[in-house]
C-alpha cells in the first residue's frame, strides 16, 4: 500500500487531542501516529483505550467507525499490543483492534514506553521509511523493515528493553 506524502499534512495541536480529533484523524488519514497514554483492559478488552484531553478513546469507539483510508498506524503508547497471560493467542488489544478496523500495518508496544528514550526509535523509524520514497510515496509494507532498522540504529542511545517494546502487526 502506498501513501502520497501530500496526504499526510494533518497535524494536531494539543487542544485538538480530543476523542473527536483522534477519530477525525483516523477517518481522514492513511497514516496516523498516536503518541499518548494507552491502557489495556484485560477484563473488558473493548474498553481498552487511549487517554485524550477530554476522556478515553476506547477500542470500541474506534471499531464502530468507518476508517476508509487506513493503511498504517504507529501506536507510541504504553501496552498497546500487550497480551493476556492466560490466553496470549486470543487477546484483543489496541493494536489488534486497529488492524481489525482496517489498518493494514500497525506498530504497537508490549509494555510501558519511556518517551524520553523511545523518541530515538520513532525518529529512526521514520528516517528509514523516508529512505525508500518513490515519487513522493511511502509504502506501509516497509514498516516492519523500518522498525527493525530503527532498533538497530539506536543501540547506543536506547536500552534493549525499550528497543524490544515495539512490535509490528500486519503487512
């Protein structure tokens, strides 16, 4: 799947980081990067959520929407791909829910992330994605490769447990 760079010009201000703003971004963009707090609810998986300025954006809120342009989402939030210890292969987490909602490629986290350290992985990830632009188009099928390259590139700045926190799901 390919994304023209001109289609990625939507950016939030802190005042737009609301439930409605996040849903609008998910509905209108092919690529979305959420850098916020996340919480996995193991007893009620559809209540797993992202923390927005005005409340929780739940997995059910997202799954109830039509997200027609979904290609790639980077979930730079804690526990977005965390499984259940008792049934790890049957878990519904935020990353899986976003893939179910139509995103072909999802990067999530297995445990808590340290923003001051993880920013290095995120920066290296996007640098790698931009290396293979063709006619101004990013390809979401390169996300797993770019994440792998990013974690190798930041070995000196980022401890192993903060490089291993990220997982890729999808194409």
